[in-house]
């Protein structure tokens, strides 16, 4: 699991090292693919789709980090050591701050709002694993009849 976390962090930092132009090009590529589908669903052109794609990318990559970090926490604690969640979430927050710090070196700028989006993504991923682990534990102990 820790190898997966290292790979996700490397992916996040590699995206942080992209120039503003490269990042915008990637976002516009994704917006070009999903834009027509969203226009069809919502019945019109969506303003600032590239902006939303960038923010959703932040959320998604940190959601992956949260999933993997929570998986490691559950594996280490056996699903019973919930105090470890604080360390896992702190790790995700530190990576989010470092992510924004790195962007300052490639003239993309740093934003506290992006750190919040990143951390919300990590918490969302963490929550999915913690809830799943809780239900698995209940099922294992025969306290849940599904």
C-alpha cells in the first residue's frame, strides 16, 4: 500500500511541476472531451469549464491519496485504531501544502483555496475507506445482516 501512496504523491507532484500553459492545455483537453456530454445533459454551454476541470482534478488526485492513505491506516490498525486516521489526514494535508508550494516554483502560484479543495478530496477518500472498513468489521462480527 505504501508503494501506491508514493506513486500517487509522485503523480501529484509531477502535475504540480507542469507549467501554467501545460496545465491549462491538459485541462482544456479534458474539458473538450467532457464538454459536449455536459452540454447535452444540461442543455447548454457551460461557462468556465476548464476552471472546474482543474479544481475537480485537484479533488480527484487527493481523493486517490485519501483512499490509499486510509487503506494503509486500516491495514496498520486493523480497523480498530481510529486515532491513526489523524496521522493519515495530516499526511494528506502536508502533501497538499507541498503541492501548492511546488507550484510557486513554476510560476503557477499557490492558493489556499486549492489546499482546501485538495484536503476535502483527501477527506472524502478517507471517509469512503473508513465507512467501508466499519461495515466490513460489523459484517465480520455478525452485527450487520446484509
